[in-house]
């Protein structure tokens, strides 16, 4: 089976013959159905974060899109998700309201949209709603709606005030930390805490990792997601020079890992760490950041266009597009897109260096968008390769040492 890359539209390069590789390599008859739907219900934001992949990177398609998803588009999206769940006999789907900033749609719009989505999906299907927000507009009225539909709330927070406000500012330059902190106090109150799903934090090497960790822990989140800043080989992330063997991001994360791993009582689930441990122990990952689990995420823009994982917008203009809309037919049409197939093809879609790497099944080549290079498309290791290798090796070393200690104990 060849893994040679073919050029698509002069930019997108993927391994050849992905459909047959999918059936042969994963032992299943075809692509995995979509199980998670990220709905971009608002295409604008009330913050102007300087690292945002929607507004600050190569893809500027948001400028052409409606500000809020119209009712007729939403009805069509709801119908397509229901149809997809029925066609594939799915027992559960996850729907994430995203943006831009989804709370800009307003509490009434959210209430109507969530009602319409639930009504269009067969009653036997467990619909898990979530929202990812900057929390600036989170208030009691909105929370009442989110309670009504059992919507879990994830909030973006980058650390203490200086760390957070360095990037996450309003368009006039004011920082947003104070507003987010107040919203988190509200969300963490006993009346609302059940909705709190966790914090999302973008890594900035300028920050002290343990100060960031302590700040996030102060809000008692159930989970923390540390995200590596988006970047590619052609537009490298801050502090990450391509082909430099240094591991600044691994060093930053390892400082937190060691603290987290040594805590006598688990205070929070840091998903990147727990997923790596799960993979090292032979399990599967649940996110696309690490591992080889097939991606089952589909993004729908405010105009009903179907897209791939949003962070691809960091690669080049149009990188996330499939060219399909909810008006075109069942969502299975998107399962023919070579880029979507390549994110389901596991080892077969990896670059040669990744396929022979000692941590291949744990790292999985890293997050797909981070592999992009202008001349070779996505047929590369992650631009974070040295960091990922160092992080996985470190965690593997700690877990192995503990397992050996346990196994040596007299019984
Ligand atoms: S550590 Fe590097 S070479 Fe190994 S799988 Fe990850 S990205 Fe690929």
C-alpha cells in the first residue's frame, strides 16, 4: 500500500486511495459516521484575541458569512443531524455550539435553536449539548436556558490576569479577565456548577506554567484542556522554530504534568495528560490532539456550509472547506472528502517519519492542522514533533516507573 501524497487544488496533499486504506487498515467497511457536530452559530466575536484562528489567520471566510445562523439553516442542520443519526443507528450525538462567540446569539435564540435541534433528532438518540464560550456574556438569563437543555459549558481562560489579558482582549484593547473571572464565579456557584464542563487554556511560553495551572485550579474546573497555539511548518507557532530540536512546549507542559501527576488526590482531569496515559496503556483517545482514533467531528458554519476541524483555518485560506452545504444532501456526502477520510485513516494517513516513530500510536502525528507545510501539504509530522516526542517520553517514563514499583510490591 503506497502512502505517496497527491496534490489536490495544488495545496491539499493526502495519502492516495484513502477509501481502501480505511477499510483495510481499520477492519471496518467504510468511514466512521460523524458523532460530534460543531455548529458555528455566530460568525463574529465580542473579543479580538490576537491568536484566534478564525479571525487572525490565513482563512478569512468569516467575512462573507451571516452573523447568526438563520432559522431555516438551523432547521436544515437539525434535520441533517437527525437523518445521519438515524441512518447510522447512532445511540448518541454531541452538539457543540461554537462561534465566533455563541452567546452573542442571545438567550432566546439559543432556547429556540436547542429546542429545534432536540426535536429533529430521534427521541431514542442521547443528544449531549455543549457550548464553548469566552463567558463575557454569561449571566443568569443565559444559564437558565442552558439548564433547560442541559448544555455543558466550557470556558476559555489563559491564566492569571496578565497572562489572559495579553491575548484575550476586547477590540478597544481592554482585557477580558475580570469579566471572565466573574462569569466563572457565577458558573461555579452551587446552582450552576453541574453545567461547568471545564476550562480551555492556550499555552503561552511567556507565562509561568505553574502560575497558570494554579489560576485555573482556583475555579475548580472538572477538566482543563491545554491547547498548543495553532501554527504550521510554513507559519510556525510562537517560540517553535521548524527543525529546531528544542522542546519549549514540552518543558512548559511537563512542569504542570509533574505537579498534576504527583497530587495526592486528583483535583482535575487535564485531558492532554490523561489521554496520553490512556493511550500508553492501550486505550483510545477522545480528542484529535493525540492518538490515532478516527475523527468523527463535522463543523457547520452559519451559512450551512460543512467544514472540517476548525483549526485548519490556520493553514491556508479555504483549508477547512468541503465545498458542501446542508442543502446538498445527507451528511454522508462529507464522508467522501479526502481530508476528512485522512483524519480517519489512522497510521495510513501519517507521514513516513511518524509511521516509524517510537511513540507513533500515542502521539499519532499530533493535531492534523499542525502538520501542514506549503509544499508537502499534510504529509509531515507535526510542527511540534520534538515537543510531542519529549512529552510522551516523559509521561511514559513516569508511568512505567510507577507500574514497575507496583509490580515489585509483595502480594
Ligand atoms: S513524535 Fe513526531 S514523528 Fe513521532 S508521531 Fe509525533 S509528530 Fe510523528
